[in-house]
């Protein structure tokens, strides 16, 4: 089954002509100013304020960038004791976490502004492969850009995207080592050393070892060991090259959490609603410690070359080879029989033996020019990416006694230590998906005068996939081909040097093979990509002499051709692009120093989401909120320096009620509020101690939402970190 498409050919030639003309015209334009550094920069070491985006495609300061962009820098992550991407994202309201299920594994899965962003995670501007939990030991900053981003990043990014900026070698010499011990039999050791070899070369090495139980969850534990090496040459010159190598290994006991209560389950009358969290201890673990496991290996090699043709023109070439291997067996908590008893079965085991690989290259020309009487900040480039997904059949090569003997687990008092005598391994079968993406793009921000800026961007993607989807028939093939034309546009008005008012718009696409594999249960491969449009009106102000950045924005995102049931098809699983979904709301944020001693990072998001049109059997969804879209959410973290040596921090996160789906049988997760604290003391110039407490009230809450289960949030935990610099 295939879906050929030539609809994008009409775009290729004119876009290529535009880019060619742009390059030739602007290359001879008058020099205006030296190029700005395209990385996150803080005003001071301890400040939370970041003035530039981590992406080189956003050429203006964040104050003048016409969309909501939040950067979580090293200072925030250190104060909040952040270990993972998920921990970092708790500083950004409007993000809700999802649990792994079915084709999606456990890991960094989330929704931004009501739409899934699981496939919209990038490292240094290149899409990251696979689903796994990302550690931040080698990350300089985490950036969340909200609103449609297909023009910037390609397919997806309907509600937003996440970019992680890696640590690079720099012209400096330092050594930072830290050791953390916690109340969950946990430890975390990090070593970060940067060596300035000579005037233009540097080497940086980051090491990590991390192991411990998960607070508030019986038996669940995680272990990570990783190393990253970065070498840079030509620093401070007009010809720069850096090479970054990273290897990470994880050995985890995976957690699918707790089963939802179903309407007709015997336990339903004990739940908070007809379909909601089970009335059980949130510590309960329904897996088996002898059967369940998760082994992950992740490799990446990234090379980047930058050459300054002049003060106003830079060539940037970046390439990456990456691979993630994952092998796991996870018990999904499901009732043995929904209607007869409350026992949990071991027979719904989720096996994964997968390998994701990526080869990508980006070539960009970045310039600042004077042309036709106006100043232009320009980025034009191409991106070529090959992605491969292979899944081996991981089966019980020796009978699984937990399944064969129909062993049950008690809902209220589960036993994770029941004897397991089976063996899981490959049986020689596999499925494979291969994708190719070729993209060309151009962005231009035109400064008309001191008060007005106009920004426009276009991108064309040719995205094709071949999916060998049948374990028993290697010749079975589903092919897709999507030609996607994306755009964004914005106008910025600056009533003062320290403020801006903006209006922006853009679109995004979600092709059926967005995650490489295509659903085989319907006609998904024959459908065009879903398209969304988003609009944002906002204002940003830099207050307190630039120490405090504030932002307020109204937004609206409309998916005008969502997949929905086809009431006219012969097959009950067929779909058509006739649905509509909408999310609109308000964003407020403040980041920086209120006084010299008082630092804050805070955000609030109001989201009004709704399925506004659906057909056939899906019509019952009309009026329902979108999955994982709380109406209200907020996050605040603040620190206060009592003296040059002693500081305190206190934070809170609130996430309102939300649902795991849009159907009539959806499950509801209650809202929650949790509190964290920090006390830090500088023993000397080089040695510091930091105490962190998380979820101080030991609140039981639903954190990650899946279709058949939910994963509780972490319980109360305390940890002490000693950091030494030399």
C-alpha cells in the first residue's frame, strides 16, 4: 500500500530560486554588524535570565522574538536539583506528561499546548531519535518554544518543541565535581572538566554515574552511566570546528504504574469518579522484578564547522550520527477480568527490542545585511536526514509461567517477587521503517526602523517512509510520501527599548508517519498530513534594568483537518481528515532577579481545549477537552540569598484536572500541587553544600497519563549534594 504524491513539486523550484537569489544578492550586500552568538547566554553566573535562544534560527533577542520561548539554564537546573529532561520541564507550565503505552515506550513523552510533542525533541537543533529518558548531565540549557514550529524544525511541533543545548568545549580551564546522596538509596556523581589546550583549542569531558530507587514507588529503580567528550579547535578565529561524542547506558526497572478504574469494574464505586485512579496505595508496583527490565544504550557523534566569510556572513555545517538501542519487558497493569474481580493479570506484558538510528546534516548561511534600505537578519539552509527504526520480535522462548499458569496479582497488596521461570529473547523476526527527509528553508527578520520588525519564514519538506510492518511477511510494505510547505510570519512593535508587542502566526503538519511507523489498523497511510494553524498576540518587557524578563501572550491553535472516523467507509477503522480541534488560552511568565538577592522563575498557563468537530463514531467526542490538557497549570521557583554564603529556595507546581483521552470512556486525573525546597551553603570559594527536598507534603498524584494506566508522581525525597570546583 502506498501513497504517492507530487503536490510539493510546485514548491521546489520557486523556493530554490528564492534561496539562490537570496544568497547571491545578500552575499554582496553591505556589512552591518558582527554576527551574534547563537547560544543561550545568561547575564550573570547566578541569573536565570537568558537573552538569546539556543537555536540559530531565532536571530533576534528573546525580548524581540515573536513567540513564547522559555529557556531553563544551568543556574535553574542546579538550584532545583534537576536530573532529567522531565524534571527540567516542570519549570514550564502548559506541559503535561504521558505514560508509555502500545507503540510508544516509557520515556520523555509529553503534550505542549494540548498536542503531542513526543517526536518534537531536538538536541542542538537536530531531531533526537527514539523514546527514552534523557539525562541533563551534558546539557547546558533546555529550551521550550511554544506554538507551531514546522517552519523551524519540520514535521510536528504543533503545540511546541523542545531543544537541548549540549555542553561544548570552551576557552577556559575548570574542573567541577559533585556527589549527591539521597534518602532513596540513591547516589549521583558528576565530573565536568574543561581544558584549554592552547589559544584556540579546548577539550571538555563530562562523566556521570547515577543510581537509586524512585521515591514513592515500590521496587522501581534506575541506573545511568554516561560519558561525553567535546573537542573544539579554532575557537576565537573565523574558522571553528567542534566534535562531540556521547555514550549513555541505562539499566532500569520500568514502571507502568497503576490501572485506571473502569466504569463496570467491581472497584468502580470506590473511585473518585466512574473512571479514574484506583483507590490503592500509590506505592503499589504491579510488575515482576524477575521478569521486568529495561536496558538502553544511546550513542551520538556530532560535528560542527563554522566559517566567517566576513563580519556579517557565516557558514554553519552540522552533522550527526546517532543510535539508541532499547530492550525491555514491562508489565502493564490490567484487570484479569474487568467485570468479575479486581485481580491484576501478568499476561499483558509489553516487550520492546528496538534500534533507532539517525544520520543528519544541516547546512546554513547566516547573515546580517543592509538591503533595500532595511536591515535583514537572514538564515537560509538545507537539511538532509535519514532515520531508521528496527523492532525485533522479543518473545518468551521458554514459557512464561506468570502467563501460562494464569497467576494473578492482588490489586490492594501486589507481590512483585513471584517466582518467574520463563526466558525472553529474539525469535529471528523483525519489522523495519526507513524514512528520508529533505528540507530547504529561509528566514528573514527585517528591521524597518527602531520600532518595527517584520519576520517571515518558509520551509519545504519532502518526507518519505517505507515501513515493513509484518513480522511474518518481510515483503509486506506500507509507503508514505508527504510534501509539506510550512510558514511563519510575525510583526514586532517596540514602544521602548526594553519592551515589545508582537503578533505572530504559523502552521504545522502531522503526517501519518510522523513517528516513522504507520498505523496498520486503518487507512492512515493513504491520508494527507494533518495541518494546524496557530496565532499568538503577546508582549515582552525587560524590567529592573534588564534583570527581570516578563512575558504575556494570548494564543489559539486550530487543527482544521484532524483524523476522525469515516462514517461512509466499509471498514469501521477507516478514517478521514474531517475533524477539528482547538486550543486557546493565556500564558504569563517572569524570569530573573527581582532584587539583587531575590531570583524567580514563574509561569502560568490557561488552556481552553475542545474537540469542535468529529464524524461517525467519534462524534461523541465533540465538546470534550483534548487529552492531557489541564485548564490551569502553574510553576514557580524562587531563591533568596541570605548572605554571600547562605541561600534558600522554595517552589511549587500546580497542574489542574486533565483527561487521558477524548472519548466518552476517558479517565480523569485530579489536579495536584506539590512543593520543593532548597538550602545551599558555600563552605568556601570552591566547596558548596546543597540540600534539596522534593514533594515536601508527600502528595499522592497522577503524573503521567496513559490509556490503560497512569504513573504516580515521585514521593517525598531529600538529597544532599557536595560540589567542588578546582
